[in-house]
């Protein structure tokens, strides 16, 4: 059996894409899968809870784990290369945001000195929405 140049090129390119895909699946998805299943075990958040996430702030997107979230009694602290603090009374609504391959929480607020569009990419989106809704319904 004789292989032509296109067949050899196809086989080589198959290995170029298949082997990294296998390695990415084996080593890259495991931490994200573990975080996803840990999120399913976490039933609710409490004051002082911190976790790592991703985020979009207007045009700037930060991948996991470059956003740190800290839930306090009267505000949320979001740390990236800058520090964003939003009081619960400045939050208008929170809703689930579904991206192409991601889930998150879209925080709509009325604070002028922080980015208008704040999306937190996290597998904890249900717990985060429930926690923030419980805080904004109290009316501090």
C-alpha cells in the first residue's frame, strides 16, 4: 500500500491535534470538573465565603482563577488587577448568564465608578444568585 503526500500529511496533522486533545482532556479538564462537582456539593454560601472565578468587566475578560470573590455582609468584593466593591443596595438585579461554553452571573447595578457590565464566570452560579438575592431582598 502506497501513501501519497496528502495522506501522510493527514495522518501527521491528526496526531498533531489528537494527542494535545487527549492531554488536555486528561490534565486540563480534571481541575474544572472537580470544581464543577464541588459546586454541586456546595448547597449555599455564607458571609465571609471566598472563591475563585473568572469574570467579564465591560470589555475585559479574566479567565478562571484570576478573579477572587469575597462575599461580605453588606457588600461583594471582586479582586482582579483592581478592586471592585459593590454594596448590595447598589445591585439592581442578578441573573444567570449563559455564554458559548460558560455559565455565570450577570450583576446589574447602579454604581457609576465601576464597570457597567459585570459577569462572574463560575460553576457556583445558582448559589451566588441565591445568596445575592437573599441580601438584596433584605434592604440593608
